[in-house]
C-alpha cells in the first residue's frame, strides 16, 4: 500500500484491509490506548489472550500489549508470524526476574515449585515449572504437587495468593510500578465521594488497598463482576485504561478510576499497528531452546485453566 494515511479513520480502514490481505488477527490487551480497540479482533487480559493466541487459525498475530505478551504468543505459535507494533514496549516488572535469580531461588528452596507470572520473559518462563496470571494464580498454585511455591516476580500477587491457598508461598521482591503506587488514601477518598460504588481492586495492588475492596479481581474478573452485579457504580482500582474496556462492554454503568497509567502499554498506536502490518516489521522471535521450555510452562498453565 503506497498511499499515505494520516487520520484515525483512514488508519482503521487501512488496517482492516491489511488484516484480510495478510491473514492477520489483532489481539489487544485491556490497558491499550482506546483507539486501538477499533481494530481489535479480541480484547482481553493476559490469560484470555494466551488462550486465543493458542487457538487462532490466522497466519499472523499482531499483539498490542507489551513484550512478554507478544513473546508468549510466539512461544505458543512457533509456526506463525507474531508482530508487536512497538518493539520498545517492555514491561518493567518482567525485567525484575532473571534466569540466574530463578536458579538461586531454586537452590535456596529446593522443595518449592517455581511459578512464573506471565509478566516475565520467555527465558524466565523456561526456567520455571508453570506459569500463572492474576486470574488463575490461586488455581495454579493449588494444582501443584509441591507444598511450597516461589511465585515471581510480583510480591503483591504472591501475598494475595497466599491468603487464598493452603500452600506456602515464597514471594519475590518485584512489583508493578503502576499498581504498587496506588495508595490506600486514594481509594478511601474515592469511596467517600462515591459511597454507593462497588470497589474492585487488582491483586497487584498493595495489601492495604485490597482491604478496601468489595472484590479483588483480575481485569477479566472485573468485567465479569460488573456484568453479574446489580450495582450501577464502580470504583476501578487498576491501570486507568481498564475503565475504557468496561465502558465499552457495559456502558450503562458509571466507573471511577483509581490508579495511574502504564506508559509502556500506551506506546502502541494505530499508526504503529498499520506500519507493522504494512512492512511486517517488529517480528517477535524466541530462540527454539527457550521457546520449548517456556511453552511447557504456559501449556501447563492453560491445562489448569
């Protein structure tokens, strides 16, 4: 395609044509810029998008998210082309766990399984026993034969999982900078302003913030909670982009966001999606030896559900 496209309308039209031409599917994380929703084939959380990536019959996946998400899609679909619109969209939390650190923790806790949150590199997944997401961390840990589990890299998710599981959870000193900065006082203020609103909190938030929640939920769990609730107002305590997803799916409710912006998630754009499909650039390639180990950990997670 040689013509120059500049407006969002032109970009959306051109991207939709390119999807047909390239036999491509566009997977979009909930936290992505709202304009990218317009070209999505599926919007979801990490677990939903992992499942969709595994089942797709398309030849190309464009993953609008951050690095570890696109890596997971490439690991699960080694025969497909996986593109990420912005190759510098890298999750800071994923960088808080390295393979040498995993090996050291194994040596210190030889009886423990290693559970890697999907917010990790493919190499760290390959060094782990199984993956989890915020939606299924408790189910994954409870499925283990081991009575101890090292859950990395998010310490808040690890502590939350420990409150819901009989297993001994060994947390990792990592965190999501967006969720970890959310303060108890911010949530209390929102509750005072909106006393009839249900409070939904992501488990990557600090424990003091969960204590103010009506329910602690992954992003997919938040959407499910809203759909099943009789409430008309919700305080959504996570990355602010989740409010856009909720407004799209359940527009007749009111939402009040508490939380910051993930700068890395917002690095993607319609123009970058268009450029990726036009030139098939920013392909995500995971070395075969790493991909084999990471695939085992991801598939084991997907079997748990």
